C-alpha cells in the first residue's frame, strides 16, 4: 500500500485540512463493489485470507488504490457469479464505486479498473438439479 494520504480541497475557512488514508478509500470501494448484484466475492491476497479466518473482516480486500497525477486510480479484483452478464456487472461496479467515493470523500476517480479473476458456481443449486 502506498504511504500517500489524499488531501481534500477545502474552501479557505482557516479550519485546517482533511486527509484521507488510502486504506479508507480501499474499504469504501470494497464495500461498494461487493454490494453489486452478481459479485460473488472480492479477491484478496493470502495474508488477507488468513486474517479473515481469525474472524476479522477485511473490507478493503480485492482493492488497490493508486494516486496518479490525473487523480485516483482504483483496481477491483473480484469473482463473478455464474450466469450473469460480466460487462453489465463490471459497469455497475464502476458506477457504484465512483458514486460511493464521491459521496463519502468528494474525491473524483480517474479510472476504476475491474479485474474479473474467476467465476463462482452455485454448487448447492447445481447439486439439487442433478438429484432431480
């Protein structure tokens, strides 16, 4: 993760400045992406999986935030449910993440890249169909 903090532009009120840590942006983007119908789960790294097994939920899992010259770039790594339209779900992820970040932080994103790293099959449903 980067060591940068995102400074929000404030009117000159003399009250100080607001800084947002990249981890906060990751959490907001992760929750917004996982709320989209068709997203089976977010993809994290091995360490995040170990931490989750011990009961701590990692809401920033599957999200990478980069501060670029032209704005904030976000990469979302997720698994999609079998049978949904991947382009439609990916576009909804982009829209939901962009809107959530703007509403909560006022930050504009330069790009939101969705990486579909797998398909999740509903095995319980498939087993019922085989039995019938």
